[in-house]
């Protein structure tokens, strides 16, 4: 065997070794997910996201998920974002506006897919490697249903000033309530200690914004409101049927599915900037008749027939 | 001749007398039936709030009972499309029907349209609206393809027949593939709330219900866009079985048409939320029948959710 033959053999062996060692297009991908707290709505989006990814990647262990569940506060969101950037994951997925904005703030080169964002076109979600989906709920419908349940002259709006989208929802709700001659009162929850102010609330009804911090203490909030016989409406589903009288929400599965679709495409090499963000506008309406009995409110039959679901 | 056997003349006289009695008994039968009519059972198509609806119709029924000397009873038909079945099953004498069900009832049950109430806005007609949310991005017929649609009921002109015909004229060939999903909400108000909430992208409902909801809550008008509207059709028509005694039928029509000319009538009209009744026109229903024929090719039974 002369030198040329030896060189050719070595080259062939090297090529074969390289081909054997090379992973397939999306094997061993690492996905970092930030899901604030244990919010059931985000949990439902994540569940669909994972199931859909498995479906798309044929069920094999071709991706690994690093799930971060930070407590809803700015430091925890930043830490979660930095941790995933340090892991050098291939894709970051965030649920909710604060987690998304924390990742964007870090200016990482890692592509980001968000979901569960309220009105994403109005949230600060711009960035070269950023895309995702969110939802919009017609807040006026919440006021409309509450007014059909009982006379509403005053409305408490529970929000958290540390969450930009919650503040935005509160402002929208205040404007809509005032247009209808309803006195709107914002109730800011920044810590557990702030729940005490709910004991002094005397409004005819309460509307709960999509704040992760507020939903962390939802059961406590509803317990206080029930004692004062104040009905609550929410834009997140009350998965645990903990006592929200009326919920008008965007179903989580469609956002989970779309986030997975976007994520899969990015992992296969598509530029995030070329995937258009999407806002879901379809909703489901749920009345909780157990809560209505506790509150002494009768839900009229013509409202019940509107409902997508009735909790009895 | 036997004294006990009747003469031919006597036989003829008896035969004539028997015939006369028979004729006397037979001839006034309808009048006797009219006198014996104890009640009129009228059906009502369900609206969004049937309790308010019953309250409105109750005052009208009481007035009619008083004027006709016949007890006028009301029954709510379970849904729009039930009218033909219920009419037969309940042995109804008549019903207050919306445009399309009246058309079907005239065709299939040979009912006679009697009178239409004139609403407080001075109209006895209504028209269909195709509605979307202003922020939906839907502006014309072609944008509706692939969207979720909510109808009122397959037996409504404004809430089913009109949108189908409109979309057919704009290129829809099969509603099953044209919409991503479609459903029936059961009432016009419900369609409006469904679109407002985003539970459907597009809805079809009648203008009178839309106007009433907007009057109660002006924010509805700020949020919804009307992208198409149908021609006017009679909103509600009292249709009566043609077997009903003509005398009673005439009396019923007269009482209704003159209701606004006396104090108790005006009082009942106020409670009924109408200004007066006007004579129904059979020709109105011919046009709806033509619309139904034209839309037939795109109509599919049942919903696709």
C-alpha cells in the first residue's frame, strides 16, 4: 500500500467515523423552560407543549427539558433566566410576561419562544431571536357577565404591579368599568402581606387579572372574598374549582401546541424571526354553581346556557 | 188502504221533515263549533330570556281572552326548529313565529299569517346581521373562510339562512369545509355574546336583538362590526291553523289590528312592548321561501365543533 492509498484509507475512515458520531438533526437538544410558580394555567400549557414535542420528535428521548419554577418576583425570574443561559440550552421557553421579559433583558443569543402572554403585541417581546404566542380576553365581557349576575356599581381589580401585563389588564378594566359608570378600585398584591387589604374591600364584585403572584394565593384570596360575599371573575381557568364564580379564559392547549410547533421549527434550524407571533382570541366561559351557592347568587338559566362548562 | 199504513204523501212529508231536521242540525255545525271553542292554544318560539318573554306574552293572552271570550293559552316551543313537530304534537291552534319558521309552517302546515306586531321602534320587520369583533381583522366575506361561526338555529332567517346565502353568493360551496367549526347557540342574544367573548369569530343574529342589547350596554357597539345585513323580513307573525273557525279567526285578526284603539288594548301592547299589530302579508314569505331554495345546496344538517 503506497502513501496515497494510506491517505485515502485514513480519509475514508475519518468520514465514516464522523458520520457515525454525528447526531441526527434534533437529537440531544436542550430546552430550558421557565414556568412561574405552580400556576395551573402555565402547567396546562407546559403539559401540552411537552406532549406535542414528543409527538413531533417521534417519542424518542431526543430532547431534554430543564424546568425552572421561580417564585413570582423579579430576582427569581432573572436568576432563572441566567441559569438557563449558563446551561447554554438550545431553546428557552417561557410562560407569562415577566419570565419572558426577564430572558429578553439578558440579551442572550439563545432563541426564545414564549406562551401564556396577555396581548403579546403590546408586551415588550421584541428581539431578533424571539417569537411566541399569547392570548387576549375581551375584558368588557367580564363586566357584562358580572352585571348580569348582580348589580355592579363598584368593581375591585386584583393585580400585581410587579407584573407588566397584570398592570395593563388592570388599566383596561378600569377604563371599561368607568365607561359604564362603575367605580373601579385597583388592589395591588406585591406580597402575601398585601392580602390583608382584601378584608377591607367592599366592592360589588372583583375581577382577577392574569398575575402569577395573585394566582399563587388564589385560594386565600377567594376565602377572604367569600366571607364578604363578593363574587370573583378571572381570566385564568380555575382548574381546582377553588371558588371563582365566573372565568373567561383562553384554553391552554392551543398555546402549548403552538409553542411546541414554533420550538420544534427553531430546533430544526428555522430563524425565530421568521416565525410570526400569534395571539389567540378564542375563549371558554365557566360558571361555578358551588361558588354561586356560597355567595348567595343565582346564576340565571339564560347565562348558564352561554357557558362552555358549568361546575356543579 | 190500511188506516195504520201511512200514505205516500205522509211518507214524503216525514222524509222531508227528517231531511230538514238533518239539514238544520248539520248546517250550523261550524257556528256551534265556534261557540263551543273554549280555548286557543298558541305557541311561542323561545327567546334568550324566556321568563321575560312569557311575561310579555301573558298580557297579550289575557287581553285576547277577554276580547274573544275564549281562553287564550300560551306554550313555549322548545326550540325554533321544533315548530312543525310541536304544532302537530301539541295540537296548537296557532303560533307567533319568526320569519323562517313561519315560512316553513305556511308551506308544511298550511297556516295562515294573520298579524305582525310593530316594535317600539315603529318597525314590524327585522334584518339579519353578520357580526365580528372589531379587533378580529375580519372585514369581508372572504375573511370568514376558515373561521369559527355561530348561528342561532337552522330554522332562523336572520341567524342561519341569510348568512349561508350571503356566503354562498361570495363563493362558499360547502359549509362543512368553509368554516373551521360552526355551532348553534339557540338565541340571537347568545350569538352576540358568543362573538363578543371570542367564543366564535363570526356570528349571525337579528338587528332588533342587537339594538336592544346595545341600548342596554353601548360598549357592545364599540366592540362589534356589522359586515353584512339582510333585507327586511317580518320579525314575528301570528300564524293560525286554517281549520280554525273562520269567524273566530276574523275576530282574532280584528281584535289584534284594533288593539291600539282602546285603553285596555294599549295597556296590553305596552306590556307586550309593541305599538300595534298590522296585517300580515303572505307575499313576504314567498321571498323567504325563494332564499331557502337558493341556499339549499350549502346547507348541511348538524354542527361541526
